[in-house]
């Protein structure tokens, strides 16, 4: 029976932790902000056993280690490209959830030959694409962590992670319009990303599809049966 054990790859400025299992087409799994590869456990052991899945902890998350003064989605995308090059992965599908979806958008721009199909779940390329209520909450969390930092607690990484959600990811409308990779967008009926923003991405990217997943929210969409079925259908299609 397949098991999941954490492995590490040293890229010099970062040591990325990942879990790799299965055979078949390579499928890279990218988690959201302040999460880890653990959220993809069932994807690797149950839902996508016929794929060669690689679930990665982004730098500053999970068991990955690095010494950074700030994080960026561009930096995370560069890490994934370097991981693929180091492991000899010439072609892979990608599932990116939330901030992982943002990384996926940049991978679609940066290396369409490496990533022929990308599925992004609830991404946003602009801060304004996030709902006003969640933006207010995020700013409040950053202030709280800064207060804890002044009290002597080590909150540096937490502040840098949440700051990511208060910055545009670094891709323009024109660059989205030039993406050649096939893109599928999934989003929740009750999402933290504005529906119009998701539809805007779909309008801008030429080879894109978009599906709303009913009866779920931003936090539950990843494990909805409909989500899993749509992912499998998308990667199996020509």
C-alpha cells in the first residue's frame, strides 16, 4: 500500500518539503496561505492514486525552511520551476488552491511548455478580487501578529504570509491574455474571492474554462466530491 513520507529538496536558498507518491502523469499540488501539503493527503492516497502526485510545502510553510525577509507569489512559482528542473520533471499538471491557485497562474505564464494543464481553485491576481470582509479580517490579523511581535513572540513568518494576501500577485491583464496553457478555474458558491473577479480571469485567459461549485465555501471546496470529479474530468480530457 502506498504511504506518504516527507522528503526534502535543497535548492540553495530554500529547502522544500514534499510528499511524492504514485505513478502516471505528474501532478503538482499547491496549498493555500498558511496551510501545508497535509491538505492534499486524501488527494494523494485516495482520489488521484493513478497520478504521480507531488504535494509541496511552499517556502515559509509546513516543513519547508528558508531565511527570507518577505514572500512573494513570483518567488513561490520560481521555487516550483526549480523543483521540477532538479527532479527532472519535464511536464506536469498542476492543482493550485487559493494562494496555490495564484502560484499556478504565474506558472501558466512562465512555463506553458512545462505545465500544459493547470487547474486553479479560487485564485485572485489582484487584492481587490478578495471580498471586502475578508480583506478587513486579514488586515486585522496582520495588526494582531505585529502586536504579538512587539510583546516578544516570533510572528515574523505569520506576518509575511498574511502580507501576501494584501498584495497583487504580479501579473497584468495583458499577461493573462497571453497565457497559452489550458486553464480550468473552480470557485465556491460562497467564496472569499469575488465571483466577478474569477469570471474576469476566465475572460482574460484565452484557453480557460470556469465552473462554480455549489453548496460550499472557500474553506470546504477542495474536498467537495464535485470538485474532485471536475479535476479528474479536466485532466482526462484531450
